């Protein structure tokens, strides 16, 4: 549906929020809150990650970057209202300041053939640039987080919809507020993209995440679906699975990209689905969706 551009393009993103953590104990504090290993991140490094409640259900999935002077979490803007207070809850006991810094940062996607070469020429070694940070998210794909007053690179512009399609094709999760408190991190494939450390020690929800790995407690995963819709598709819309002549509820839309009737989306579904499984969008009886291969191997 979306092919990567033949040369680097810039995708200004309006739906991303940036949470900032500053203070002497920012690394120690965040290490005890989220799924990935924050202590392993040197300035310029980044990782996917998740922030869970005490039961292991996600408040947010995100990218966390060590910007040098602060830690930055880049996430779907709709998550902040509920997630930020949860992240700050125990901060009063640590030397850390946590706030929604979205108004101080601009977030863009970068993608296209030759992007790594362009970055090495423009940025040089490391990912710190112009007071911000570059976050590699997939081969020849990156997030660019710059101060609000910094000049953006002089590159051809792509649309936010195109970027969303590229992220779905890369199998990268993007949850919205509608799904907060529903999924454990493995249901969004965070373990498959390096977003969970299983040897970092305790963090919020760690027992549930570990049980899913070591006891096989998780039976769901995020899949990519592609096909034709009959009308507009929305986040959290129900999906149905074909069983003979009947249909039954299978999951909901996690993230999507739609051009006309053609639809590309992610959904959390049972892990044991056959490759030729047919699904449809509820209340759109003529719609048809099929599984598309993930670009990585699923693990527990």
C-alpha cells in the first residue's frame, strides 16, 4: 500500500506527544517504571518500551530516548491524559521532574531509501542533533525530535497518513487512549522489537510480563491486516473472524491507514490464527481483510 520513497522524506507529525524527565534520578526512576532497560541507553540511544499498571496492562507504548540532558518519551498524544499522572505518581519520592513537554518539541518521521547515508552525512556519528535526537525505528525509518525553534531538514514532505502506513508495515505498535488498560506488552509485540528487558529487575507490572514469557500465559499478538473496507474505518472498531458461514468477534482496530476503500491496520488477535484467515469490519459485511506477514519473528 505504501512503498518507501526512493530518497529521504520528512513527515511532520501532529499526533505525537513528548514527555520529559529531568533531574538527577531520572534514569533510576524511569528504570523502575517501564519495560525496557533505561540504564543501557547512552546519550543519543533510544528504545521502544511500555508503561504498565500494577497488573501489567499498558498505559502506553512509546519510544524512549536519552537526549543527554533529559529523557524523552515519544508517544501517541491521546495517551497522555491518563498515562502522565500514572508516570508521575511516585516521582515525589525521587529527584525527578516529569512533564508534558510537547509544546517545546516538534516530532517528524524520516524515511526513504538512502536515509542512513543522509543521516551519516548530515548528522555524523551519534544521534544527537541540533539540540534534539534522532530515533531509529526500522531500517531507513527514524523519528526526528527537535526543539520547537529548530529548523527542519530541507527534504520533500510526506503526509502523516503515509507515515502511519509505513509504521504499520514495519509492525510497530501505536496504541491510542481507547486501548489503555487492555493489553500486556507482549500483545503489542514489544518483546519482538526489543521493547522488554527480562533481566533488568522490578518495574510496574513486571510479574505479569515475566509470567507471560516463562509460563506461556499470553495467547495474543498484534497482527497486520490488509484489505478492502466499505466505509470509513476507525480506531477501536470491532473486527469479525469468518468461521464457515458465520462470523464472530475477533478483536478491534489498534491503528490504521486508509486510502479510499483500501485499508491497512493492526489488531490484537489470537496467536494461533491460520495464515489464510479471513476477517471483516463489523457493520461492513462486504469488507474483507487478510493477514499480512509480520517483518519480524514473534517470540514469547
